[in-house]
């Protein structure tokens, strides 16, 4: 089964949540939650799982849990397929 890691740049408290393209080689994801008590990380996982049509358990933050720049591991999808599903290819 394929898996990959993506660099993610998070924009918290966004008025229009969702995947917003690529910036500095990282996927830009806007989320509505504030970065308090893990709410932003939980919403990031939900947003990516929904956008990639993956179960939540297949999306794991591997680095940068307290930062806007994160590394996210995706199980069950290749990097190319992830970019295609996110509309970034």
C-alpha cells in the first residue's frame, strides 16, 4: 500500500477553510480553528482526510505539531495521487 509525507503550511482562523494551493513547496491549508488545545491540528487532519477521501486514521502529523509548518504522513495514497485529489497537479 502506498504512503507519502507532505509538507503543509497551515493558516489558522481562516474565513474560507480548505486547500489553497502550494506555497514555498508546501501545501497551503486554511482552517477555521484557532491554534489552541490542538483544535487546529484536529481540523487539519479532518480537512485533509475529507479532501483526500481517506479515513482520519490515515492522516498523521509527524512533525511541527506546534508550528504552522508541518509534515503530514498519508497512508494509502502516493504523493502524485494526493496532489491529484487535492487539485494541485
